[in-house]
């Protein structure tokens, strides 16, 4: 009778230990998930702030180009104020994406080039590392500044991709508004899944409207 009681106590002790281990494992897993989730949120918030600032920078740069054109008595929508080629102006084509690049190796930004790509293809391009559309807009860190990658050994690739889309500005009746454009500054990044931020704005020839 005593042996049976001892066996029952041993069995109960083993079960209690197993339950305790199970509860501790659940608690540890919960703590790990909370820490991991907090880390992911912090990473997303950091990336979101960087992307927001990059998108806002594009809007300010394009306004700066317009204002520089005013100062130099040039066409308000010239792409490059340092040039006297009056044919290089903003286009309202819905498939043209513009890039801001530093000019002549100094930190003076202008729209140095424009390229053709469909925005609808950009999400798919991010999933394909060999796609030229994607890599053309990729940003690298150089001297602690985000610039388009030149694929040099000292650059650090980032997950961010940046471009600006310029479209016609229209009235509610779908008629075009002269001397005005709708601009959409876009920054995309790819971490686990694809994110993007877009800042719409209006660029107008306000001195002559």
C-alpha cells in the first residue's frame, strides 16, 4: 500500500514538472514574440521616417528648381536651371518617372535625367532582383547621404527606391489646367514585404498664373 502511494506521488511530481515546463515554455515564447514584434515595429518606424524624409526632399527639390528658374529668368519648368537648353522641361506623360541626382560630384541636386517605366510594373520589379527598372531607382549610402547607386565598392546598398511622377493637373470636368502639374513623390522599400510612401503635391507657375 505504501509502495503504491509512493509511485502515485512520483507520477504526480513528474506531471507537475511537465506542466510547469509547458507553462514556462509558453511564457518564454510569448515574451520572445513580444520582443520580436517590438523590434519589427521599431524597424518599420525607422524605415518609414527615412522614406518620408526622402519623399519630402524630392518635393522640396523640384520646387527649388522652379524657383531657381525664376531667379535666372528661365522657363519655370526647365529640368536643369544650370543649362540653357529650353527644351528640357517637365513632361506630363503618365509613364515618365524622374530621378534627382547630384550634379558634377557636388551636393547640388537637379533633375539630371529622366527615364521611362510603368509605375504598375514597379511592384513586380521589386520582386525580381535582375530587373533593370528596379535597380535604376535604387538608393545607396555614400558619405552618409542617400544617392542613386553607382555600384562602386564604397557604396552601401539600401532597401529604398525613389522616383517622382509628373502628371497633368486637371479640372473636375477633365480639362487640363495650364502652367500646372500634379507631382507624386514616391519612395518604395522592400523588407519582408513591399512598402511605399507617396506624397502628392502641385507644382504651378504661380508668378504667371
